[in-house]
């Protein structure tokens, strides 16, 4: 059994269990912390157990991790953007798509292995291995390939509410309306409206923009669900763009960088962006998810809605 499955499941079952106990506010607060902390604390075991699993197919995970180096800001791939071709596949995630468009991971979007992802996400965005192993692990579970221990394709990630797709995306339609993987300008315009007059992002504005997308989807999608799992995915999406386009702590990215990432699925190297010098990890993302939640305009109302949706 692949331990990524176990860790991923345990994290969400912890969140569900905790959210069912005590008062609504306490349940929600504890559930938020429970999502980030088990992933972080479980990482050594995940690395060890997943390493054992992948050793069976000839992958030296420990050697791969110890051989990682910080991103090279002069890596030629930053300037080698190419739009996907007719036979290439992409995911619902603009970040992964941008990395494929620059060749940090396979340009065709196919045959993604953990070594490819760990090296590519590190080189292109300085993503720490704990994040990549967690995402890559569930990516392997999403594959239709009989050889799921080895690889998956980016379009395997386009499954509703698993492993990364979710309603109320910042830049995609809900699955209820059909195409949930291609960039959708009207939804993205709702986000940009909150940044009117600004040139730099900030956590309160990002939080309010994301929650407006939730309110919109809740109003128009009769099958909308926003429980703890969807809460984490949606806030994680926001934390990811704030950190990859800036750094793991400030929440202040140039808006032009963010727009290029989402609208063109292109790394904004030509605009002056460079990958963070500090690795972006499950810990930094979890901390920012909590900050985004604290900055919500109605955290108690959100807690009640997330709790109610967890029963659906």
C-alpha cells in the first residue's frame, strides 16, 4: 500500500473527526490546524515508507532528495515558454501547467513520476519535497494507468473533488457547468475586481477575493459542496499563488506576476520574477491557510457553512 494514500486520507479524516466535536467555532479552528500539522509531522514517515515503495520500482528517493539544489535563477528554461500542442495534456492547476509549458516537467504533460516532479517543482518554483511528494502521491492515485506506482498524466488530476480539482476555483468553472480544467476569464475577473487600484497582492484582499468566489459558486451551483477538504484545496490554491509569486511569508506578490501565471500559464521571468529563495513547503502553506482564514470577513459564518457541508 502506498503511504501517500494513508497520509492523505488520515489528514482529512482527522479534519472531519475534529470538526464534528465541540462548538462550531472550536471545531473549525482545530480542523484547520489538523490539516496542515499531520502532513508536516508525517513527512519523515511518508518519505521513508514511500521510499520503500518506490525502491521496488528502482527509484532511490533518499538519493534524489539529498541531491536537490536551490533553483538556478539563470536556468534557461525560464525563458523557454511554449504553449501546449494539440496532443499535450494539462491539469486544472495553472502552476503545474506553467512548469510544463517551460519544460521543468514534461511538456506533453504525460508520464509524471515523483523524481520528475520533485526535481521540476524544485527547479521551477522552489517547492519543497514534502509538498511535491504529497501532491505527486495523490496524483499517482488518480491515474488510470495500470502502473500507478510509476507515473500519471496531468489530465488525470481533472477529477471532481480529487485530488486537486474543487468548486469555487479562482480561475476555473465548477464541474457542474462542464469544463472545470480550462482557464475561465469571468471567474478570474471576480478575483481581479478585489485588486482594483492595487499593484501588489496582500493576504486580506486575497482572502476576501477567494471567499467571494465561494459565495458565487454557492449561489449558482446547485451541487456545490464546501466542506473541510474543499476549504483546504481552495485556500491552498490562494496560498500557492501568493507564495510562488513572492515568498512563503509576506503574501505580497506583484499583481502582474500573478496575472501572467493564471492568464497565460507562464512563469513571469520576463517581468522580473524569480523563484523564492526560501523553499515553499507544507508548513509555510499551512500557516498561510490559517492566515487567510483569520482574514476572512465572516469567519464564524464560514465555519458554520464548512461544518454544514461536511455532512453532505
